[in-house]
C-alpha cells in the first residue's frame, strides 16, 4: 500500500511504525473472509482492509478521528484472526492499537459512552472495586430491564453467585512438589480472580505438582490489556508488573512468567514493543516479554505427569482468539488434553471470535450477542459433554444456564493429574 506521510510525520516513532505496517498491506482482502464482524455485517469498513484504509487516512492527514472512524474501529474485536490469515505479515494489532489511542485522544464521544468507558477502565483492573460493582449489579438485577442503554445488559451479565476471594491470589510463594524444576511467577490477574478464582488455584496445583515453585509477586496486578484496548495509557500497569517480576528474579531467579488468561498473555508478550521508547524500561520490558508463557505453553515444555483418577470425557476445545491468533499457540492445549485422557473435539468455525474480547461484549452487546449465539450453536453441534477454554473472558461469554459447562484447560489438566474435579463439572 502506498503511503504519503511527510518527513516531519515520519520523525514520530508511532507514525513511522504505522507507515511500515501500511506498506506491507497489498489489498488482497484475504483477511475479510476470517473477520467476525465482516462475516456478520458484510460491510467493507467492518473488515480489516476497510479499517486499514480509515486508519491510514486519519493518520496521514493528521486529523481528529471522525465518528465514522470511531464507529468502525470500535467494532473491531482485536481477535487478530486477520493476522493469522494475512499472507503479507501486516501487523494489524499494532496499527489498530495506535488508532484506538488516536481516537481516544482526538474524538469526543457521547456522554453515556464516555461514562461507561471510564467506569470500565476504573473498575475492571481493580479486583476490590470490581467485586463491589458485581455485588451492586447483582442487587440491581431485578430492575435490569428498566436501566438505560447498555447498563441493563451489563447488570444482567453479572454472575448470580460470586465466589469468595481466594488466598492463592495473595503475594506468596508455593513450594514445588519433589525436586524443583522451574521457578515461575504467576500472573494473578484482576477480573479473573474475582469471577473465577478456581482457575488460579488449579494452576498453582498443576504447576507445583510438576516441579515448579510458583511465586505470586508483590506489586503485580492488571496487565494493562483492558485499558490498552480502550485506547487509554496502560504503561503504568506494565511498569508495575515489570518491577514486581524482576524483583522476584533478583531474589531467586525466574524461569518463566506464567499467564493463564490468554488475552493478558498477548499484552505481556508485547511489553517490549509497548515500552520500546522508554529509556528506563525498554530493556527490562524485553526481558519480561521473553519470559512470558501461557500455562499450556509451559506445561508442554514440562511434559504432563501420568493420569490419576477418573478424569475423562468428550470436550469441545474452544480456541481463544488471543491464544490461537495473538500468541499463535494452537497445538499445545489440544495435545495436553489428549494426553490427559480427554476426547478432544474441535469447534466448527473455530477461528471466529465468541464475542467476549475484553470489554467488547459490554461496549458492543448486539454484535457480541450474535457471535455468542453462533459459537454456542457450533459447540452444541460437536456432541461434547463440556467445553475447555484458556481465557476467562471466553469462559464467561459462552457459559450460560442450560448450556454445556465451560472450564479452563488448566482445571482439566489439574483434575487429570490428581487435582479435584472442576466445580462446573461436579455440579
């Protein structure tokens, strides 16, 4: 793609990067066939190629974002299926992230949208505030239909039962069982520890059983994904995590940073890029990004222990977009589940997003709802008994009363190697 940035514009490292990305695009349109919003809506501007043209025009002309640009970029899920499909290696992730930051800086949204985005950016990264919000939403559930705009839908999404906080998520170290093979830090996360603390508990049991000392670092928290994809500055979250994990490394070495929320994994693996212009943190960020591992990635390196107990059954594996497209990890979760004794069934249209996408199901509920129904129909068609996924957002999106139970891959691997049966299956 031909670009027309001036020399003065190219002195800006962000625009210089955008120019490089845009020049790799050859207009082929292969990306449209695998883009969930284009598949649903059939609008060129709701596919990657159309969004790229909108972003190019906005950046080249140095104009504030228009309502049209904001509308169609907002509709992007950042599922990154287009990057898996693209034959030219266009880094759409970095381009759309840059566009979101430009939109946030130059476009004045309607008041209700500004308030909702501000609320999500404030609450979701902070577990205590998020818990209070969910308690309030649960109390407001009887009047959800009367609430204005998207607020009623968000209230209706709140879980009917909220798990108690887990002691596992406090800063501490868990000793390896037997000889220590690895010393790893575990990202406890933010929203996940509120809505599904059993995932971290299963991950700690799984890792310690396989010879890992697991450290939950003091000072580590939200990875920054939620704010980053809202177009807001997430670098302070990244710096706090980098400081926390490198302090762990200094005190006793660190072989990996384990992430069991694949959306967070994409962001942490991108810390080196996000902080590339920071004179203090650039090299530290690269070091942390190189240590980042999805839990399935590390377990594939360690090798799964022999099966114990009666774990098994037909499981539909839902490949989270952030895992299969963002981190390019397709085989490890499936392979591990097969080794653990499960019959793994692939979900038709597995490349398409379920509609969760961080805060997307709250900001774009109509599109997210259509994607959810499409995904649920595909899952039911497999004949599975339950569903496995590697991202809490996907789990919350596709779990519903009357639907198949949905559990984290780490919970199933923990069960198969000696841990308890996941609560969702026990019920």
